[in-house]
C-alpha cells in the first residue's frame, strides 16, 4: 500500500498526527478536534484543486497543512461564531436537509418539528 493510499484510509485526528510522526497535545486535539479537522480538510481541498505533481509532494503539503492548523489552535486561534454556526447551513449527514421535502425519511417528530429518521439516533445516556 502506498503512503498516500494509507493516508486516505485514516479517519481520526490522532491518526493523522501519528501518520506524520508529529507530537501533539492530546487534550488540545480532544477539545478542538472538530475545528482542527474542518480547517485541515479545507487546506487539503486546496491541494486537490492544484496539481502538486507527486504523492510525496502531496503528503508534504498535507503535513504542512496539519502542522499549520494545529499550531494556530495551539497559539489560541478560536473560530468565530459565524464559522461555527455556518455548519448548520450545510446539508445534514444523510445528504439532504433534514427539513427538505425531497428526503423520503423526514417525519414529524413533535409539534411540527421534522427530523430525518435515516440518521442514527443520538443518545446521551
């Protein structure tokens, strides 16, 4: 398996740091995981849009991107409320807006509130 193929199989934030053999504060990654991965993903999209030439150069860019994002958070970067709330304007996990009439799995769950029943139920017990 090539290094780039192995990289593409990673899913957890810690896996990315381990893949590049980078030291990181586990607590910071635990607390800021969503934001770190969101910014890292945005930077990775830039690499996809440009031709970097080789797998090695692509992986070098990904490593640089992860270090850059992590250092920003380590140095106190905090996303603005607009950035955080912007995620609610995006499509839901099922691929459609949970209130969209085009989703066949939307049901009224309570007093006019609709939800997509194909998404896993969240339980805080």
